[in-house]
């Protein structure tokens, strides 16, 4: 396993296959749940062991709003609308192709 460390040995990235430039080789035990819980800086390499960083705190996300509207919800709603539009367009396209095929058979 390759670890990308910052100057305080905080793990900011890793790879289990391939090669990473300026990465540190790690052959020790990987803590249970490391892969599922990994986010940059949550773990530290200390005494050749990967341990939880006691100084780590989950980032507080400041979700922006515009005129009182939650931007993330707005983007989610738009994404749903686009997906529904694309579905309807695909259905229309399929119906038109079927009609063209039927007309082609008649001629």
C-alpha cells in the first residue's frame, strides 16, 4: 500500500495498486474500517502504524443559499427535472423510431 503523507504524517491519500509519486510504502496492518472511513487527515502514520488522528474534526459544511433557497436542494430539484425530461425524450424517440420502422415496412 502507498500512503501520501503531509509534513505531519497525516494521511491525505493512498493507493492499494499502482504507484504514486512521492508516496510512502506501507506494509503494516490496516485498521478495520480504514477504507470505508477514510477522508484526508482522519488518519495518521505514527510509529509505523495507521491510527486515528485525535485532532481530526469533521468539516462543517456551510451550505449556501440564495434568496433563502437552499442551493443544494435547488440543484437536486433541477437534476431530477432534467432526468425526467431525458426519460420523456427517450420515450418519444423510441415511439418515433417505431413509427418510422412501421412506415418503412409499408413501403
